[in-house]
């Protein structure tokens, strides 16, 4: 490992730039090749932009729900006198994304990383070729990291035009609120945008091919969100599969597989992602891809080719910026001979930034229901929480999973405003294998939403020795 020195990274998203910082710290000579800008889709077109838009939506939701708290705006009920200037919102979104990208660029340059603007491809396992504006450049490498991310999947009969039929990378070019937005796809991306645009006052139709939204999330959480969407007036079309999307002037028409049609002013396509792994010389270098085109990696980010690693969404492991960053750091530590712990996806926390948010970590309800994991489950609604009552929070719950006999916490779900902040306590419990009794002894602030997590743990006292799979609903 001592002769590994020249590191070439293809892709400047979280997997790539975090890897570059670690490799530079460990004494590597690091070159990072990026096509679009530092930060990748996470900063430029995905996480940072979408959550900035959602931040505006959260303000609108707070104002809308403030009448119960006694807040009045003029003579009107809350939010009736308010409106969103989408042009200003999207300019702010793009400005923040650009600023974040610039900050990352400056940090990498300060640390001594060489940044090359171009498209990288492998020439075997010991050289990377970058196609740049100045022509082809070659970089010898002792270790290579592929961190090229993904791009939005397109349906052949629903080609985005960037004006009325949009991918999630194109919505920030809108200058006026859609008169009626149709969102095709009810996974995380579709649900988040549907929630955000509904919150800022846009009529939304969500086309979902499944029974409930968020088919990959906790079913109880997904049901809560779907109920909230419908109560707020969103048109959720369950078990409806889109076959095509067409445009006629200022109108878009979504045709469903059963022949029904839905018309609106704009359509957002959120039907999955495609890995950016084509035309990179990967098979020729011995890097195996799965049937969908994702790079196959092990838990220390190694591919099937010697000295070649991969990180981030292009691996298909978990499409999370935090996981991409961890994969990149692990890869460089392994490549440069530093101590490293393999990636453990069982302790990864994630969040869906809808309203309310849905945060999860560890064992899932599906694993318990299938018998894959033996666990006792408790679900505690937030309706009884004093702080929730004060803030007018009506929807949400805390769910904990613990092992029988030992009572070790192995998973959790939180459906609540700011669940992304609350889940950390359960993440620590899962990672450190804390028991429900030990967890329950720790103090929480009163009143607080976090108090419900401790309360759920207290309710599990004595039940962890009961029948496996027991569901406790309070």
C-alpha cells in the first residue's frame, strides 16, 4: 500500500469531494475530474435546491396552520393574503446552490486538490483520460474512484421539454407558479415536490402507481402522509400508471394505462434515475456493472477491478448524500492504507422532506412483518405530546423496534415536523446498541417532541421479553 500515491477521482459530488479531502489528508496526490461543477447533483440540482424550495414551503405551512394558535394577518385568515414569488424563490435556490458549489471548490483547492473540468473515463486500471475543452488529458493513477452519480430517468412517451414537461433538475427554471402541477411518481422525489408545491399554493395531482405514496418507506408513515395530502386537497391518484405525457400549447395531458387522462399546466416526471456509467471504459477495465448499469461494490467501496473504487448513487447502494460521502471516505482510507470500518447500511438514517417529514433508521416494519428480523414494535402517536398540542401538530408518530429478551433498540421511525433532526437520538441508540431501559433513563426536555421518543422506550419496558413481532399501539 505504501506505493499508492496518485489518486484520480471521477465525479465531484459528495462521494467524490469527500474522498478527495480524505485522500489529500492521507498524503495522496489527488486529481478530481468533474463535468458540471463541484457538489454534483446533490448540491446543484438535487438536495440543496430541493430543500431550499422546501424551506419556503415550510414557512407557508407554518403560516397556514397559525390560525389555531391565534395568529391573524390583517382581516384575513392566515396565508390568504400571502403569495409566493416563484421567480425570487428559484433565483435564491440557484444562488445558494452556486455558493455551496463555490465553497466546496475553494476548500478543495486550499487543501491542494487538482481540479479538472472535463469528462473522465478509464484507460485500464492505471490511467484516467479526461476529455476537456482544451483536449484530451491523461492522468496516471495508483487508485481510481468512480463517483459519477445518476441522471433522471425519462419515459419514451414523456420526453421533458424543460418548459411544461420537466425533470426535477429543470423545475428551478420556472418563473411563475404552475396553474396545476401533475407529479408523476410517488417515490421520495415525487412526494417531496408534490408536498412543497402544494404548500406554496399550487393545485397538485400526484399520479402514484402504488396503493399509497412512498412505497419504499414505512407503510404506517406512508399512510399518514397520504391522508394528510388528501386532507389538504391534493388529488392523489393511487394505483394509476402513467403511459404518456403530451403537450399542447400551455396544457399538458397525462394518459394513464387504463385510458384515463389528467390535464394540467405543468408535469414533473419523477420516475427514477439512471446511473452515469456509460462510455467510461468500465467493462474494459474489469469493472462489473449490474443489470441496471450500477457499479458493483463491496462494503469498502472496491469494484471488481484492482485499485478501482466507486461511491455514491452510481453504486445503487443507497441514494443518499451521506452514504455517498461515507463510501468515498471509506474508499480512500482503504486505498491509502488507513484504518477503515466497512459500510454498515443498517445504521444509516434517512429522511423524506415532506410535510410532515418521515425519518427512519435501522430495522423496518417490512423486515419485522416478513420474519426477517425478530423485534417488538411500539407506535406512539404525537397527538398526546404536550409540545405537539402547543404547536398545533395533529399528525405523526414515533415508532421504535427493539430485540426480544435484550431490549436493544434496532430501528425507529419518526413522522413529525423536523423529523430529520429528531431521528439522531434513535440513530445513536441503534449504532451503539442501547437498550430501551437505558434509553428511557436519559433526560429529555419538557415539553418537547423528543420526549415522545423516550416515552416510547419507557412503554417498551417489560414488553421486550414478550412474543416476537408484538405490535404495541398506544
